[in-house]
C-alpha cells in the first residue's frame, strides 16, 4: 500500500484541480485567447488581394498585362483584373464610380497610376518593376544591345552576419511565449501547492494523513500531481500554438520550433519539479494561509528572475545562465530555438539541472518533513532544518 501511496495523493491533487471551475475556466480562457490571436493572424495572412486596373489605350493594356504578370508572380494570393475603356474620360469615370482601383495611362515621361483617393503600395511596386523592365527592353533593343548586357554587374545580394533576421524574430516571439508558460505555470501551480499544504496543516488533517503514509510520500504525491497537471496544461497551450502557426506565414518554422519545444518539455519537467518541491516547503513553513506570502517571497522572486532573464539577458550572460539552474530550464531551450546552442550544450545543461534538482529534492524533503507537523508558528529555514524529525 505504502509503495503506491504517493499515487493516491497525486490522483487526489489532480482530481481536486480538474474539478475546480476557476482552473478550468482559466485554462479554457487562455486557449481561446491564444487560438483567437493566431486565428486573426492566419485570417489576414491568407486574405486574397484583388486589384482592378483599367486602361485607355492598347499600349496601356499591354503594359497592364505585364503589371499583372509581375504582381501575381510576387504573391500567389494577389490577382489583377484588367479592362480597357474607350478613352481617358471613360477610364477616369470607371475609377470614380469605384469599378476599378486605378487607371493606368501614359504621362509626361512615363506611366501614371491614378486612383480615386489612394493607390495601393503593393500595386505601385509591381507596376514600377513591370514598367521598368518593359521600358528597359525597348530601349535596349533600340540601342542594339540586350537587357542582360545592360544589367551586367548590377546584381545586388544580401548576407547576414548574425543569422536569419526573420527566424530571429520568430525565435524571440516563441521564446517569450515559452518563458511566459513556465512563469505562469510555476506561479499558478506553485502558489496553489503551497496553499494546499498550509491548509492541510492548519486543519490538522495532515496529522491524520501522515499516520497512513510517510511525509516524503505525501510530498512526492503533491509534487507529481501538480507536475502532471502543469505538463498537461502546457502541452495543450503549445499544441494549440503549433497548430495555429501552420495556418500563418510562419508555417515553415514549425519543424524548427517543434524541436526546440521538445527540449523545453524536458527542461520544464525537471525545472518545474525542482521549484515545486520548494513551493511545498514554503507551505510547510507557514502555519496560516496568510503566512504563505512571506515564506514564499524568495521563491516568487526567483521565479520572476528566471522570467525576466529569459526576456532581457543576452550575449555571454545569457550563455552562462543557460547552464545555471533554474535559469537553464528556459534559457537553454530558447538558445536551441535561436540556433545558438548545439545539442551537446543542451545535454550538458540538462545534466546539471537534473543534478541540481536531485540535491534540491533531498534538501526540500528534509525541510518539508521537519516543518510539516510543526504548528507553533511560522518557521524559518534554519529552524526547520534544526527541528528533529
């Protein structure tokens, strides 16, 4: 019975949480917000753009066809419809009536796009490219040469010293999301765990529980139950996020993000387990619910420090902290996502985090065991450590 007693405690923690309406509505609300944000982005990313262009001459119609070719080649969600009016006045009236977006016609020394109240920048860029190429071909033929010869040596390419800027932007956004998930889970479940411990202690029900199972088994059950809930909630959020990304313009980054998320899950389990033991100790040190704020203040500060480090540190400091528990629980997965940490560094950081978690569990178990049944008042860490079993 005792060998599986912690499972009973873990099951009780899980059932208590999933039957709590505040927890369920909070989780559902975050899922709706995340899905809604990604849905809005996907909606606008997949919006088709259609331009109606009217011309008033055969030459204008030919140029319009080239504009259509360029615009539709640059964006597969863009279409250009082309029509020809019998004259300038008729073409201008078509635009005034709203039946066309622009009137493409010849002007002094070039071509003009005339709109009713504005001309879309996307169509302007496409028209500029198409007209430039068409005029260049005409002038090259008149000069007895070719466009290729005229353009020789004019190619411009780009290179980036610090990686792909777009990927860096995506990595920063996803890194913020992962840091927020870790922060919210640590505080939400941690405070709930501490309050649960102190409530059982204040009501003296813990004295009854510990006559059936050991204090260490009680600690293990509480930590594992909350870890399972936090991991399930985090997996739900991450799953919604990854599925949502496949419907946006950033879908090509999903494989790379998925790999980093895999590391995040592993680091999350170890890091959250480490912090959960400390939250349980914070609850055991208190005698009343009001005391939890005081006993958990150092832990709250540490959790906030991990979160802000994930947002603001960079360079050498970020590299060093990615090996320091519990900062490594979030900083190393972020570095993997950014492409700045090879797999062996991730494994090394994970090994250090596991060793640190093992030491913390041993210390936390002693503190928890020696303070849980003490009801004389709030204990300090030194008093809890020196209290006999």
